[in-house]
């Protein structure tokens, strides 16, 4: 999996550094490999502070030095999934000061990302009620 801990705790990156559309769009967006190359470019593999052999191997795979195919998409494993009948829009939550960790937990300290909240309707409705957010059905359901 992706080493969130390394990027958050060691490099000091904020969620929005990589998940760039979270404050403007419905989805938080998973960064494309090309975005990773801004920091982990072809000429930066030794000078980017990633000194562990594992990190160097993983970065080499990412930028295509192993296999020579060049950077391609990563088949990420989805951790958080809502029913198809639910529309969760990240932007208004972020714009209203809801922290990513409210729903996702402290991802930056997780070795492997896991779901920490049940993400059931009651959880969302209770949060909306506690924060004076809309609770009508059409807010979240199509």
C-alpha cells in the first residue's frame, strides 16, 4: 500500500497536497503517477530523502526504471465505499472546516489505511444534526 505515514509524518505533507480536488469537487481524487513525479522525478530518486532500500525500489517501480515501461496507473485498493444510492461530496465538508480525520481517522499514522468509522446513515445524520447541516434526504441521496 501507499506509505501515508512516510509522507505525512516524515515529509510533513497535508492531505490536500496530494488529494488536490478535495476542497472543490465531489471526490478527493487519487493522485496520478505523474503527480508523484513532481517530487519523485527521474533525476531525484537518490536525492529526495528516500534513503531506505525499500523506498528506492518502490520509487524505481513507480517511475518505470524497473521494467522500462515508464510511469503507468497504480491499481489502488479502495478502502472507503458508500452504497451507490449515496452521494458524498467532499468539497462542502472541507469548506466548512470538517477535518479529513473526522471520517478517515489519522491516516498519517496508519501503516495500512483502514476504515475507522462505520459510514452508515445514522453516523452521517447525527453529524449533520450536531453541526446544523441539512438533513433532508436529497442532500445525500439521488
